[in-house]
């Protein structure tokens, strides 16, 4: 852990991650007149910035693009004084000698009196042969980013959850045919998404099947799948493969810092407190049954309010933002 620069600004709260949870924590913290920084290794928005249409976040009966929603949240946090720092990843958080924390980023070390962890999740890789070789040449985890490349073509989506079905639905705007390759004979996705998918003639469901290999020369040409019931192998002629088999929390760097569960999710109490006093957590990277924006924003608000209470007990805010 590098030494912190004693002259660098001392924040009241540093929030790690600018998805819905982190941005909401930022809105509440800055409205509470805490000197707040939100650090994000990519662009603000997290997973929702890559989502075509968000239909289940209250207040938008027509739905709203994930990108627009995340931009509005970012704008709102900045409006109240939070400093949103994009393309600045965090690699470590540790207590400093003055009872606060040193947050190590790509650009240096930041001093803060409290921390809110909202690092989110990232899409899981299948690990099948060909997946890594064809990244950017037909293998993707982002239909919103890459879907338009498949106009008039055939793609496969792997998975049966909300992401697979909703992103597969988005792909039908471009592709002529979308295979959904699922390892069971029943989807996990929400009922409304299932109903739409079953009514869409561009979908072909490949049930009880797991992907085995992605093949091609320069670009993806086929996805080999195997029936889990019969062992029969089948080659699907596809130009693209979209992998939606779940997500993993971005918490490897937090091992030994705060308590994580067996799957790497951050353990908090009902007030979003981690086991390290002064460090709070919220969003999809925390343990909890519902990975939804609605829950992330609720937990983000609670984390910020708890951080404020913690700082009040420790002597109040360092400096009110302008
Ligand atoms: P999920 O974990 O919900 O679904 C993953 C899917 O991939 C499951 O169907 C699973 O099969 C399958 N799968 C897992 N591992 C493998 C493997 N190794 N090989 C083949 N298939 C595999 O992940 P999602 O990314 O879809 O969603 C994550 C969370 O985000 C969920 O809570 C979801 O509800 C939420 N979400 C909500 C949205 C919304 O509300 N609009 C949109 C997108 C996500 P099986 O079913 O057999 O376990």
C-alpha cells in the first residue's frame, strides 16, 4: 500500500463504482454535504449503460434506455457536488494511520474518511474452446454494443436468464435468426420476457443443450452444442455468439479487506455496513436475492445515509461541497 499524499484532498466518502447503486449513494452523500468522489473504472452506468431498454424501473412507463438512465443519475450526482471520476479503477482500500482510508487508484492514492463499495458485477465467461479466440470477431457479451453488426445474419445466445432473453430479443431487431441455447427445458427469465420470446418467430430454442466449442476461420462460423440428455452433438451455423450465463462480482481485490461470501459477494448487515467499520457496500456485488436497479438504488441510498451517520459520530463532515 503506497503512502497517501498528506496534502491531497481528504474526502468524506469515496464511492467505488458508478452504477445505479454507486451513483445513488453519491446523490445522497453529496446532498448530505459530504465531500464525495465516485470512482469508476469504465464509464458511469455499470451494467445498465449496456442495456438497450429498462422497462422495470419506476417512473418510466415507456421504458428508458439504460445509457440515458445512467447519464441522468450521473448528472444528478454531479449537480449536488459529487465528483464523478471515470476511467479510474480502484485496486486497493486499506485503513490509514489516521483512522480513515487510503484508496489506491490507477492515478494515485486518495484519502477518505469512509468508503462505499459498489463495484458491481461483470458477465461470466463460458470458458469453452474458441470463446477467447473470437472475442471481437463474433463472440460478445454486449448485444447493445455489437447487435447492429449482425443485420441479416444468424446468432446464438447462450443462457436462459433475463439477460439472455432480453438481449436475445434486442438481437432480433437485426439478426434474421437467434438461437437460444439453454441447458434446461425451461427458461429462468421473468414470465413477461418469456412470453415475448415465445411469440417471436426469429427465436429458435435449443433446449437441454450446453455449448461445447466455437468454430471459425477469421470470424465465428459455428457453435457446437451438446444435448445434456442424449449426448448428441450439433453444429449451429452462426455468425455470432452472445454469452449470457450469469455474472460474477468485481471483488477479487477486496479479498482479505471485507468479508465476502463463498461466491465473492460482499457481506453486509441490514444497514449496508461491511465488517470493516467505516466501509459500506451496495449494489449487485453485495449478497442479496434481487439483482435489480430498484434494489441497487435503495441500498445505495441507505449506504450513504449510514456513512453520513458514521461520520457524524466521528466528528462531522470535512468540507461542504460548493
Ligand atoms: P442468471 O444467473 O439469472 O442466468 C444465467 C443463465 O445462464 C441461466 O439460465 C443458467 O442456467 C445459465 N447458465 C449458467 N451457467 C451456465 C453454463 N456454464 N453453461 C450454460 N448455461 C449456463 O444471469 P443473468 O445475467 O441473466 O441475470 C443476472 C441477474 O440480473 C438476475 O438476477 C436477473 O434477474 C437480473 N437481470 C434483470 C433484468 C431485468 O429485470 N430486466 C435484465 C437482466 C438481468 P439455469 O437457468 O439452468 O441456471
